[in-house]
């Protein structure tokens, strides 16, 4: 019977189980994720090589005119090292890991989840996945409010492969806006990309002009109509008003439009 139970456990039947329980499920980038991992023994004693946690998300990548979703592990965290789990034994192990500052926000249908697993030699690794909410950092929220005050409406948020701007991951999260105010006859759209650090937010604005006539269409075909502008906010800028930031964004847009006329 013991050998039969070992065989079943090796394919995941009657094996140990793992369940991560978070102290909360809503975070901002850079925040600590804390909780406990509950490990319950199966029908036989098993050697657990380690308990691991991954913070995982997805991004889109275009290949041969087809878009595919690719997985990205944002961070790997080892909860504990090797131990032996007796049959039906339960262990509760606390954990704490920092959410990377580059974690995408879970706006739209963008998933971010915590994948917890047991590494068991010669057996299927038991696992558990917990989706989390990743909210706007206060400085990000202030920038998006300022863009809205400049006369733009948010219409799409997604993560896309970008080998030039992606750091430290191969993608960026793009916030795409359409002009509804005074720029609606000059711009096709405005894309905002954030690079958050502990006390600093770098903001890229991708300014996409409307094509006008033959030369405009030619520029658009070769992506020459897209222009980047950028600015930084630091901890000292936390008290800057949305109005001040919207004035800064207006100046950058007008400079880009003037440069490319």
C-alpha cells in the first residue's frame, strides 16, 4: 500500500497541498506583500525541497502580424528551504516580499497574480494562484488626472512588448488617451508610460499626430509622426497641484507639435 501511495503522490494524487493566504489583496507598486503559507501533508511523508513564490503577469507581443500573450515572472521569492512534511501534518509559514515598482496596474483585464508552489523531487509540484489588485500609485494618479484635465480621455490600458523602453522587463504598460479638447484636430492619440522608483516617477508621453495629406500619411506609415517627451516627478513634487502638472504636459505637447510642423 505504501508503494502505491507513493506512486499516486508522484502524479499529484494524495500529495501535499499548499495554500497562500494574503493579509490583503490590494496593493500599490513597491508595497510589501505579506501573509502565510499553509502546507498540508498528503497520504505519505514527503520531502519539500522549497516553497517558492512568483509574482506573474502577461503582456502582448506581435509576431508575423499576430498578437500572442506571453508570461512574465516579475519576481521570484523563496519562502523556506528543505524540510520533511509528515502525512497529514500542517505547517503555517509566514512570508513577506516586495512588489516590484515596475509591476503593472490591474486596470482593464491586466492580470497580476501570486503563484505559490512546493518543489517536490520526482513528483508533480502542488501549486496555488492568488490574483491581486495593483492600484495607481498616488503620483501616477496625479499625472493621469492632469492628462484628463488637458482634454484627453483614457480609452485603453495594456502591456505590450517593447525592447527599447522595457525595463527591467521586456514590456511596458501603455495608457492610451484620445483627445476630446483642443488637441482633437492635431493629435491622433497620446500614450503615457510610467517608470516608477522609490521616490521618483519618470513619465514618457508618446505624442501621435494626425496625418495630414500625402506627407502626413508617409510620416504615419514610418511612425515618424510619433514623438516622445518626458518629465520627472520626485518626492518633493507630491504637493504639486494637478493644474501645475497639466500645464507642464500642455507645454510638452505644444513643443512637440511646433517642432514637427
